[in-house]
């Protein structure tokens, strides 16, 4: 199975040479992830802003359309330690981002961030129960489950990457 990672085209050569690390350079993205981290409803050492972000093949057309200045790389999941790979509902990340843009809706953003953390599923569970997870999300939260996969390790080595688009 493959998952995918998008990176600015200017970083493509470096990523193919050195691999994907979990550093963030885009301030707005880092701030959103740290906001979500601060609103965890439980104690955990996992932090969204320290994860490597991956997405499924079903999201590939959306990413390619919305991020024309990004290159897409395929990641061989069999090379990853799936203990550190989990799915979350990316739809809620977008909801949180929208609420954060209105200073009068910060409380709503905080509430959705706590819900976001409850959408966590170990990768293998997600693969085995994808339909059940999506139906449960729709029934309990009232929204689609659009998976984003977070890899809570520092690096994905370059030998496990394949350039899909440049």
C-alpha cells in the first residue's frame, strides 16, 4: 500500500535526497497544528505539529488541483513502523482552520480540536475498518471522515519515496 506526501516543488530534490522530516516551515500551518495540540482532551506525547503528514490515493486529485506548486511523493507504507502511523479526520482540521480565522469563534475551534483528537485510529485499524469508521463519524459527528495520516516519527528515508508529480 502507498500513501502520499506533498511538498513544495522547490524542496523536491532535497526530499528525494534526504527523505521527509517532520520540520515545519510554513508559519500558518505550524500555528494551526500547535493550536490543535493545545486542545487535546487527554494527556499524550503525540503532537500534530511534530508529525509527518500523508494522505490517501483518493485525495490525490484534490491535492494536485489545490496545490499546483507542490510535488507529490508516494511512500511505501510497508517500510514504515505502523505503530507510529495513525489516521485522523482531516475534514475537522479544515473546520478548525475556518473557525480560527474568526476571533469570535475561537471557542468553537477549541471544541472541534478536542473532537479532532477523538477521531484518531491506528493505521491498521483504519485499513481494516475504513467503512465502519466513516459511517461512525457521519453518525456521531455529522461530517465526512476524510483521512489524513500522521506519522509520529522524525523521518521517512528517501529510499521509500517515489516522485509521482513534479
